């Protein structure tokens, strides 16, 4: 008896039903290349956006359930579960098929906590956080830290959403060289279009999808590392902390009898920190500014005497001596004009200036003589109640800008 052939008409009907229920996923669902594969238990995806489908599974499953499974599988790819699983495994030194199964289960829990309803039925056997005894609304990485394979998961050994869900290659994968796979640029383009569809229409997507879309459009940066690197680059640059001293004559003095030339000596660099304390900066952002002040102090070797801290709204004020970053009183709460902070900071003759602000300020017209780093608190939108068309000045081109948060 010949093996059953894939009922593509039924599968295409399921895809149309999925698009009708989740229109913001239309680009992703139609980008998915459907591959017939009797070796797959149900459906599985690889990282190249191929969906391997069991003909027997399609025959036995209602169209409504198939639509939900298609949405589920494409969600693995949109949320980069294969890449995230690889990074988690490397970071935690995890190996073996059992750990990859655990990652697949955690990825399913991330997707399924709010995937169904509103036109999509919940398929039988769907893995949810409640099934694992966990709280809904968390990420795959959070769930992986909270459960192990146990009696709760003993009935999930069959689960296999493919290498696109857990990063472990399967023997049915066609590999990167097959013509039907999407390139990295095409995959990024699909993710961008889906994220754009979610953000562009406030009615699209539930909490998990909106969170994903925000991160896809504005991927998080390791801003602490970027800020630290920018500061280290500034204080180690040529001229930073350098001064002439007659304490040790220059080597060239031997060529000029009777003349003593000063030598160039390297002194510890000085840093001035200007913290925006205007009313538009939240308490949480001020707390973040204090944490960054402590990090700056560590960058200069813990020498608190080399760090000057000024709080500034429309007037600059020198803070108390820097003993502990969390003990600095930040005074302000009015409007914003950091030009006064720059002027006062330059009076301390720093080798670098660090400005922590939301950016709603005017900037100096003249470039300071020293390196300048601007830590910019993120804003989703910027507006003025008195002038809806107000657009704040962008940070100057001569400053290194790092987005904080």
C-alpha cells in the first residue's frame, strides 16, 4: 500500500484560516516553505524557514487545529528560538538531546501562553506554562531556569518542533544549501515586516507579541558595555591626563646644553559627570544615572577624587564629595539647559565629560576641548504639551552617544 500524499489543499486552507485569525503574521506564514516529510511526527521547522509536514498528521487533524499549529511553528522562527537556544546552551554548558527537548518545551511555553483564542483553537497536547506549574508571560530563558524534565514532562517526549525551535539539527533537515530556504537577510526582512504590522496597528498582537515587536524594531544593546568602552577610549586617548613636568627633564635636553626641557608625564585622567535632573527625567532614570556614576568611578581605578559630579536642570550644581554613588543628592526638577552643566564641567579641566540625560535640552554650539560621551535615556516618543510639533535637538555629532536602558 502506497504512502499517503500530503493534502496540500487542506494545508493551504489552514494557512488562510491562520492568516484570517492573525493577519499580522501573514508575511511570515506565506514566507514559510512547506515540505512534505513522512519522517516528521507532526510539523517541524528549521532555521531556514522550511516547515516539514507529516502527510498522516495533516490527514488526521482538523483544519482549525492545523491553523493553530502553523501559527505555533512560525512563532518559533520569528522569535529566533533556535538562535536563543544555541546561546543559552553555550552559556550554561548544556549538551545532549534531553536538554534540547527541555528548550523546545520552554519555547512552546513562551509561545502558547497567549497564542490561542480569538479565532485559533488550542490543539490537544499544547504545552503551556500552567502545564509546567509556571507563571505565564515569561520568556523561554526564564522557564529554562525554573524547571527540569520530571513527571510533569514525561508525556512530552514525543515533542519535536525541529531545529528551528531548539537549534539541534535533524536528519530530515535539507540544510543551508537548499534553494527553498530563506537567506539571513530575507529572514530579517520577514521579522521586520511582522513587527511593523504589530506596532503599526495597536489592535494587533497580545502582550507577548507586542513585547517581541518592540524588541525586533529596537533591539536591545549592551549599553553598559558600550558606555564603559566609550569612557575607557576617551580617558586613554592621546592627550588625556598628559601634562608637562620639570620633575624629570626631557631626554632631548642633552641636545640643548644649558636648557632644561620639561618631560611629558601621564597623570590619572579626570572625568566630569553631568546628570540631567530636570522634571522630564524619571526617578528610575536618576537611579540608573547613579549606577552609571559608580561604573565611571571604577573605570578610573576607583579614584573618587578624579570624578566630579554635577546635577543640572537649568543651573549646574556641584554635588557633595563622591563617597558612594548611591549617596549623591541630585538637585533639580525644573526645565533643562545642559549648556550650563557643560560650562561648569569644563571649569574642572576634565579629560572627559559624561552627560546622562533624556536629550530634551539645547546643546553647546562649540565642541569642548575634551572627549564627550552622552548617555541618552531611551524615549518611545518625545513631545511638548505646549507645542505638539516640538522636536528636541539631537545630540551633537562631536559626542559619542550611547542609548541607556
